[in-house]
C-alpha cells in the first residue's frame, strides 16, 4: 500500500464520517444551545428537558435525512470496496 493510497482512503473515510454524523451533531448542538438559553432565562435547570428536546430533534433529523445518509454510506462502501485492488498494489 502506498502512502498516497492510505491518505486517500483516510480522507474518504473522514469525509464520510462527517457526512454521516454532521447533520445530527449540528442539530443537537443548536437545540442544546437554544434550550440552555431558555433554561437560563427561566431558571429551570432540569437536565431531562434538554435531553428530551435533543433526542426529539435528532430523531426528526434522522427520519428526514435517513435515506440520504444510507445512500451516502452505500456509495462510500461501494467506492472503497472497488478501490481495494488499486490501493493494495
């Protein structure tokens, strides 16, 4: 395996991981900040409120983007398996 092949494989894996987890993490971050601001303003410091809101938001995001995520995962896997012979040489 050449260094270029390993770097390309690592780069594709990193980009795929960002595509898979990025939308869910971004939604959880935004919802967490908004709920945190609302909790600070109302002085209601209950951790289950934040957890429930983030869980609901991530679930809705996963339902909305699930088919796209699966398509990206299948595309990444097929390209990686197809390029194994090129990388191993």
